[in-house]
């Protein structure tokens, strides 16, 4: 099993739709989780951290399910500008330093 | 506070030449990471450095690639005797600690 797995998509959704991505991780000891977005040919940018209790930032909601070892990202009222690749990031926990692993990403296209 | 700076943004090298990529982390950040991204693929970790120390180089190819982060000046990723397969986007990220990483705009290397 890969350390961090994501459905590559692409997810094609109409404007205004709600879309959710899941990301599974293999290390039950992982403690830190993040979502990044990467626009085409640009650098990844930190979107939000994922807290145990779940957190919300405007139209974006992130949740953590430790029992099933996955995190999710929910985007409500999708905008054209949300089109990007969304990267799940998880720390490995068992390394000598706090190493993080980037998932392969899920591609989202919001269509008019 | 300026973001992570990378230069050059685009670099063209002929096979067999050397490529030298520079990264200046955000002010106050002492952790630097290098990633490679091939077209249509995910980010691949290469190396993690702190000032004057290589902490994790598990993602670096065994030959031709080296990295440094001197006490003064930017971090350097050096690729000797480049081959066409080295053509990719190389991203640098910095962090004040080991979790949240902030990326530079990347250097796009083309080997002709």
C-alpha cells in the first residue's frame, strides 16, 4: 500500500456544485495533515491544515478520520478558479525528522 | 516578507552540460527541500537540508545530482552531465519547522 493515495480524477463538475476528495494514508501514527493546491505549471500552495476536529475556511472544509485513516476536502459552490490539482500531504511520523509525503494529487475541473 | 525565490525560472542546457539551480528560502526559514516534477506527474521528494547539513537525501539519484545549503547564500541543486530525462520542473520549498512548506515558483529545466 502506498503511503499516501488519492483518486487522480479528473473530477469535472459544473459551477456551483459541491465536490469532495478523499485521501488515504498508511501510517496510523501520522499526526499532521495538509491540503495544497497546484495550478497548471505553477508551484503548490498551502490551502489548509487539517485538524482532528475538522476545520472550515470559507467554502472549503477539511476533515480527518483517524479510524479509517483518511482525510477529506469538501468544496462547496465550486468556482471556475477552483480548477487545479489538489495535493494531500501527510507526515510520516517514524522518521528521524518530521518528514511529509505529498500524494499524487486529484485533478479538478470546474466547468461553466 | 518575500517568498521563496528560485532562479533561474527557465534553464536550457545541452546534454552533458551542468545545471545549477538556486533557492533562497523565506526569511527566518532554515529548512529547505527540493522536489522534482516530471510533466503530468506528481512531486517527487529529492533532498532535505538545513544550514550546512544534508538531513535526508533519500530521493536524490545516486550519480550526477548534489545539493548544498551553505551558511551564507542560497541553496544550490547541481546536476552534472545533464541528460534529456533530467528535463523537469524543480521546486524548492522552505519551512520554519518540518511541517508546513512554502514553495518557490520553480525552475523549468529543458535539456536539448
